[in-house]
C-alpha cells in the first residue's frame, strides 16, 4: 500500500516526504477534531472514580 502511494505522488523524493507529512498532519488533526470526540460521546465508559 505504501509503495503504491509513494509511486502515485508527484515530484522528487523530498517533495513526496513533505506531502506525506502534510497528509499525516491533516489526518491527526481530523481525528482530534471529529473522531475522538465522537468516540468519547458515543461509547461512554464506566466512571473510574471510587466512592
């Protein structure tokens, strides 16, 4: 999968690395913005507090 992604991206190697880092940053940002809050609201765990 990663080899195919590497071959599909345009430009020299340094530009491909930069593009992949930007894509990774976007994925991490999207997870922290929408993914993790949705998971914490949807799957409510037990309260870890001890009485």
